[in-house]
C-alpha cells in the first residue's frame, strides 16, 4: 500500500529512477526500497535514451550501473544486463544496448559488449560478445544476421497499439494490422 502511494506521489517508478540519479537523497532511498520490493535492481546510474518497455513490469530485472540502453528497447522479465568487474577480463565493463532492441525473458547480456540497433535477443540467450545491427541472438550467443526485424512491442487494449518512446501509439499500417488481427483471432 505504501509503495502505491509513494509511486503515485512521484509520478511513476521510472520518474523516481530519474530523480534518484539527479537528486539522490530521499529519492535514492525510495527508489532502492521499490527495487527491493520487486526483486529488481535497475541501477540509478544506468542510462536510457528513452523510457523502456517492460511488458511484464520491472520484477526480477537486473541492470547494472554504467549500462547504457538505447531508444525503444523492450525488456521482458528476468533479464540481466550485467557488468563484468573482473579486472583482468577482456569483457571488463558494462553493456551498451542499441536502439529498438527486443530482449526476451531470461536473457543475460554480460560485460563490456555492444548490442547494435534493431537486435532481438531470444529468451534465455546468453550474450558475451558484440552483436551487429539487425541480428537475432539465440542460445549461448549464436548470432543470426537478419535484413530487418520489427522489434515493436504490440498490445491490444481494444485496438492494436505499439510502444514508442514511453507511450503507446496506434498501429496504422494495414499489413501489420492484418498480421496482428490474424494472431488475435488465432489464424
């Protein structure tokens, strides 16, 4: 109950993260409390170009300090974007994730790696090397080049919408709508 009022007072958990980074003090303490309640750790000094999409909320998500996340990224539950702090390791540092990336449930991205733009990381994939733009990553880092991936997160609250820079936008592309409607109707 207290969590609900704190979040409403600040505006959102995402706004609290930004205030924790910029102002510290009580905001940092409240942000840490909320992260603990959700079994998550999104470091206050991780950076995001825009508000990410968390389709299943922020529960069980870990993003280490120093990680950089691009625009329009989708992160599912139990994702780890973690630093490698072994000083003698080639992968020492934190990940950088490009724009429009889709990171599946349970994926692990570890160390000083760069994930390019428009990359899809499959559920439970483990990434420990750089990944070029327009790729699919599966298993233990197998990279499959693709021409183009549509990494938008779609939802259907009575009409098809997709997540774009912190808000949901109506889908207007007829071909996409036909595909989405076929999925919704089980075709």
